């Protein structure tokens, strides 16, 4: 399934480049292949590392940025501007989805919710055709909640020990 999607997006890119008389560079196609081999969200740095380590294909940051900008225009990639970072995601086969974002550690996870999809699909919009959606739910992940609880318990314990010593 994933290989079929890779081939489809390569055809979309090739057709676009031909129609607009742009060059079909190896960088563009290698970056596209790398993007569609990543499961989930990634940063520019993570993509760069993947290109070097798995493809032995180093490219400049400017090339990565400009190529991703092209992919965004073609709706092959979606950009997520989160609190402290920008992440990207291959989106050809998944235009509509939701994310939960931890406001402490920045972890982003996808939410698969049929009910939410049905509600948004049934939503009537005035003079607007919906093509897809991205929803962000901000909160604190279970790992960060556990860290906060441990820290609070430790502080309470220290406070009790300090009170005992003072008496």
C-alpha cells in the first residue's frame, strides 16, 4: 500500500514539474521518497538526518525548505506549526486528521476518531467547500502528568521532613 502511494506522489510531482517547465532534479524525488518513508511527523532536521543516514544524500537546508514548500503547495505534505517547533507530515493519503499536542514536552500524536470525522463531515459551511481538516488538541501527556505527580510528591515529602526536623 505504502509503495503505491509513493509511486502516485512521484507521478504527481513529475507531472507538475513538466507542466510548469521545472527541472526534475534527483533532490526533489529523493526528498519525496524520504518524506513518504517516514511514519508520522518530522522536523526539517530529522528529514535531513534521514537523507544522510539512509540515502547517503546530503542536501542543504535551503533545498529542503524550498522542496517542502513545493510539496505543501501540491498538497503532498502538510506543515504543522506547533508551539515550539514546526513539523511536517506526508498527507497524500490522509488529508483529514486530529492531533493531541503536549504543551510540556511537545510530543504530537495522531487521534483516529470516526465520531469526530463524521461531525466535521456533516458540518455545513456557508459558501465554502471543505477539502480536509487538521485539529489540534492541547494538553499534557501521561508521561508529563506522571513526572508532575512524582515531583509534587517528592516536594511534599521534603516539606514533611523539614517540618519534622524543625519540631
